């Protein structure tokens, strides 16, 4: 539950972000210290990578 909540908050940040914050910094700010794990978990939850998600909502 907690991991999914953090991923939901990351997704919300990506949708609302107007800056080009690095994905690693975004993941780290929500408790994901490993970019690879963050990307894998994000793709598992949303079906696309964090970068693709950002482009979709840009």
C-alpha cells in the first residue's frame, strides 16, 4: 500500500511539474533511492515509464 501511495504521489508530481526535474531526484524525494527500482515499480503500476508519463502529461 505504501509503495503504491508513493508512486501515486510521484505521478501527481509529474503531472503538475512545470520544471524538468530529474526523474532520479523526483523518485528520491518520494523515498526511492534507486532509479532502476523506481522506474520498474512505476512501470509496473502505470504501464509506462516515468519519462513517458511525463511526456504524456506535458
